[in-house]
C-alpha cells in the first residue's frame, strides 16, 4: 500500500519549524491545501499523511465526500451484506463516511481507523491512535460490530514521489498541523478545512498565497 512513487497529491516531505521527528518527515500529521492550490483534485483538502520518507509520501484526504456513495450500499456491492440487511448494521457502520481519498487507486478502499482494531500483517500503525487497513476484512468487522470505534473509508489515496511534497510545501502549496481525532474522523466533513486552519491560528477568510508554514 506504499505510494510506489506514483504522482498524485503533489508534495513530498520537508517539514515546518517543528517537525514531528528528527528526519523532518510529516507522517501522522495533516496537510492543509493553500487557496492557490492549482490542482482541483486537492482544492480545500485536508490530508492525513500515513507515510512520509525519503521514498515519497502517501496520505488520505479526510474531507472530500465520495459523491452519493454510502457505506451500506458499498457493503452490498462487495457482497458483505445482502440487500436489505443494512437495517441490521451497527450505528457506526450505518453512518460511516465514504470519502474520496485521492486520485490514485480510486477503485480500492482504504480504512483509516482508531488503533483499537488491528489485523496482523494487514494493518499499518501510523501513530499511537491511528491505523490504516486496506483489506476487506476490516469492512466485515465493521459490518458485524467488531470493528474499530472510529473509522472512515476512503476510495483511493494521494501519493507523492521523492522530494515532491517538500517542493510543494516550500512553494506554499501546503500548510501542516497536528492531527486530532475530530479532524480525522469527525462527521462535519464540510467544516474540516476551516477547523484545520483555525487550529494553527489562521482565519480562513484572511488566508493569502503568501502565508508561511504552519
């Protein structure tokens, strides 16, 4: 599930003044698109960075809904539940968000979830509270009530080639901030962009293309 150098999100490593680790990489943090983001796929996007290293970066957009697709319908399409069985789903499964995670592998689902759920050899632990699993087993677990407390399903992901994300950050394409549970898993998808900016002390209405790094 690594980015494999595919071009997508357009950005790559290099951090702000307080990098999350000694190498200056941003895994486990949120990227916030600047208003001058020229790529419509990433306009007003908030991206949780799952992996960031000298080999590139991979993240999941957490605030772009995947059109009219809902989770119970997706479970039916995958054969996990039968038609009509959605009325038996746990509440968190019934209301689970399906997001447009990025332009790479859009036919594949990636579940970003709390760390209370783990599948050996399938789950990537990103930090103490957040994991990523990309197998159908987690969807079955969510459907039967044994899945994680918090989760979002993203179709596709954003990926950056080596050095790409760093270049975009230096060009004021992205800001970044600490992640938190509400910004990643919250139901208020449309509000996440403004909340992420306010988290780093920026009024969304006053943001210009000359802003510095978070």
